[in-house]
C-alpha cells in the first residue's frame, strides 16, 4: 500500500499539473469506485469545477474545487492517480477526469480496493479514517516528546502502535519496519516500555526514513507509480522490509520474520532490543 512518501510524491506532481484547471467531463469506467455518491452525481457536481489544489492527509489525497467541493482519493493497496498531458486510456483506468487543456487525470486501480469520495465542503466530511487521523510525522507538531507521551499510554507492541493511523498518520508496514530497525527497537516491545531517549531516537528514525524515501521517489515493488506514472527506487535501500532470511546489513545475522497486527514484520533479533 502506498504510504506517506508515495502519496506525498503523487500529491506534489498532481498539484503542480492540475491546479487552476477546469474539469471538462468525467468518464467513470467503473462507477462503483465512487463510494459515497453515484457516478452521475459526481459528474454533475464536478463538471466545470476548477481545481484549486491538492493536499494530503495521511494516505488520503484531497482535491479542492473553487466552489468548495472536495474530491477525496484513497489509493488503498493498488490505486494510482496519474496525470497525462494527452487524453488516453490505459488498462486498469477506473475514472478519468478530462481537463480543459486537453490533459487527463486518471484514477486507476488493479484490484479496485481504492475509493473516491465527494463532499460539498470540509464540514461535510464523514470519513472516520480521515477525521480521526493522528499527527503528521513530518510536521513540527510531531516531536520526540509527543511520541513519548503517546506511547506511554499504550501497551500494544510498538510496531502495531506505529501502524495505527489514529496516533501517527501515514506510516505503514514498510516505514514502520525501517524506522524501528534504524532506532534499534524490537517491533514486539510494548509501546509504554520505551524510554524518552528511545522515543527521541525513534522520532528521528521515522522522519529520516520518510524523508529519504521522498528524495528517492518512493518505494516501488509492483504497483506504486507517482503522479507522472514513474516508479521510485527507495526499495533499493531498504534495510529490513522484504528481506526476511537475508543477512542484516549491520551484524550479518539472518533477519527474522513474524506477524504483528496482521502484517509481516522483518527485524534483526540481535540489533533490535
């Protein structure tokens, strides 16, 4: 599933290409991708609407219209939002937004798990996953002290804590594994067992792995593509994620694999305490 770096990279490119453009028409090739409305209503509301910008909250993309309407995109596991300078359709395209300059914004999804939502204004948003979103890890509001205050109230394993979007927004399986390895913290450690010093270290690690991935274009294995349709190359630098059974980059011992919170978790039992 695309995580914060991947969704942010999509946001940056899409925003740079569509802000100020008008939606000419919408072609919903798979109408059920609209989750809280119908394709017909979406077409009526968004046709002739001017896109003012694209923001991100956690793993959600929020496209704002000049009339106050919000188009919210959740990519889920295999969703894509790609801008094309010329109007063409590709395999797995589900909803196409044709813009007034002849370009097209394409929402595609191989497994159709993603979703499009339409809201009249920000006050009308009723998505629990978005409304209950935790602190953005790259924001100034996210500090080591705040992380310590949050973890001290939870006995769940720290890996499970990091995956819970109600606490920290946008972190998924990849960057939770990578940050915990970088901070030398075992993924099964109880969140409330972490010291202030360890939380400070984990805070730095989280921000580093996210920023590094942004600089490398995100992590691409099979499905992720940025807003331009290009793959990232952060996968070439991963220390633990997807490397179960291989030597640890630090100590050369074999990395172990377990399941936490329903997700595969890779770690080094020697380096992570």
